[in-house]
C-alpha cells in the first residue's frame, strides 16, 4: 500500500518580501496600530497585506523593534478570530507572522 505524506500548514512557498511604503512621511504608526487593534476587538480580521504594509513602514522608519510585541499580540488575536470563524490563515497573515518572528529572534541575538 502506497501512502503519500504531504506537509500540512507549511510555510513553504510564501513571499517574505516587504512592500515599499510610498508615503512614509504621512504614515502614522500609532494610529494604524490602534486601528488594527480596534478592528480585531470588533471581530474584524484585517488583511494580511495591511499588516505587512504596517510592518514595512515601521521597518523603514526603524521603529519595528518597539512595536513588534504589540503587533505579535494583535496577530495572536487575529489567528484566534480565524480559528473561531473556521477560516484558514491567509498566506499574507502567515508571512507577516514569520517576518515578525524572524525579526524578533534576530534582534535578540
């Protein structure tokens, strides 16, 4: 009997590049983070692309280190919402989580 094993929940094949934020000077990181948190508290799942843009803007402004923990907590809440709604995590959400985790790990060393 032949059995085929396939990885489930694999992060292979995802795009880990961050988008370039065009209007970086006008970007208000505090307001954007509060907006993301309000969405999650209201039961709305923000798009993974929006989160990746937030990460990119903070990274380009060299502010990601001070925001990574808050954003990871927000991501945890997003994944809980997705679980409650029985919808799988999007590729962009997985990419954002991996980017944050790698950044957090790299900044510790």
